[in-house]
């Protein structure tokens, strides 16, 4: 399990800082810092830095292999984020689906797509032992 005295850091490209801030704030992420070339968010307890780099935007994103997101331990929190994304009309890349149905690793998942075509996966495993 996660050691709570550490914060994971992820840096990704973005094409427009204003669009990026709008998307991630609607998702519930707190804007921590803003500079001329990047923005930093509290992304569900971890650090997400979006660097202005419009030339590095994926033109045709695919779910695999490159995406990032959150695996929820609490089912209620998972559905809260799903409902919030729908209410705020955030763009879905993949609507809610069940993966590995009937198996121990069964989980529900959905993907959002940010303004720079970065894919974000949110998932919840029915068996907490399958998180890792």
C-alpha cells in the first residue's frame, strides 16, 4: 500500500494553460501554482504538473499504453467523481464499463480526456486486494 508521507509527481504536456486549469479544477483538483509555462495541481493528493508544450500533444490518443489516473479504494468516492464529471460535462473518452467481469480482478472504470488529449482513468476494484 501507499506510504502516505510521499507524494507522487507526474508531468504531462498541455496546449493551453487556461483550458487546462478549467478542466482540472472542474475535476476537483486544486491549482497549487501557476507560471507562464506550467501549472501545478493537487491531483487527488499527488502532484500533477502540466507543462505548456503544444507541439507534444498526442493527435490521436489511445487508452493503451499511455494514460494515468486514480484507483479508488472507496466505491462511494469513485461514483462521486464519476457523477461530478457527468454533471460538469467533462469529456469522456470511454464511458463507465466493467473490466474482467466475473473474475477476481473485476473492476469498473471510465476514462476522461483533458484539453491536451491526455487520458485519465478512474477505477474501482470490488476486491481491494487486486489494487496492486
